[in-house]
């Protein structure tokens, strides 16, 4: 089962998509937080002009395409792997938990993907060039100033890093064959 060509292809797609998504998310978070002064309350950094801020929004929006494609290719391949490996979940607890943790990130990512899509439509389709435009404030600034959104992103990143740790360390791995009740 582990040596099948289709499983290796799906695992490669998953790994590539997951790495692109996770790296892109860290990159996007870094450039976004650069616009704010970090403290108890996040305020915009006054050192930046409106044009510098909107250029950061353009970079943030265009990279959402890359991270979105990476994430959704990982989701597709993980669903296919889940179907192929469903019989292995009893023996490989780490695999089951990694799939569950990755599934937990799905609704959070759908929410943020929707915000990314709306922001991209705002800046690329509607040609918004003012950082203080209500849509930019709604889809970008509130994403980082709202404590709920920041908490959701943190939960998502921690669940993703935990998935990686489960795959590396492989706890809950039953090395002995499981006897079924029907024998």
C-alpha cells in the first residue's frame, strides 16, 4: 500500500502544496505585520506612506493566489490519501490524528481565502489605490487588528506545525498486527 505509485504522487502533491502554503502564509504574515506597530493594540506604522501601504497590499493579494493553490492542492491530495489509507488508520494513529488536525484547518482557511479573494477583487478588479478604502480596511486591517482573526490564524498555524510533528515522530504507531473481532 505504501509503495503504490498513486500514493507516492498524492503524497508528493500534498507535501509540495503544504510547504508552499505554510511558507507563503508565514511570508504573507511577515509582510502584513510590517505595516503595524506591535503592542497591546495594533496601530498602523506612521512611517509608511499611503502608496507604500497599498503596494504591500498588492503583494499580499498576489501571494494569496500562490498560497491558495498550494493549500487546496494539499486538501485534494489529502482527501484522496485518506480514501486510500482508511484501513491504515487503526494501526497508524499518528496518520489519523494528522489528517484530523489538517481537517481542522480547512474551515479557517476557507474563511481567510474568502477574505483574500475579496481583497484581491478590491485592489485588482476595482483598482483601489487608497489604503483607507473601506474594503481594504475590512479585508486586510481588520484581519490583523481583530483578536478573533489573529487567534484563528494562530490556531491554524499551530495545528499545521503539529501535523508536521506527528508525521515526523509518528507516535501512536501500532507495530503489531491488529486482530479483528471476527477471527
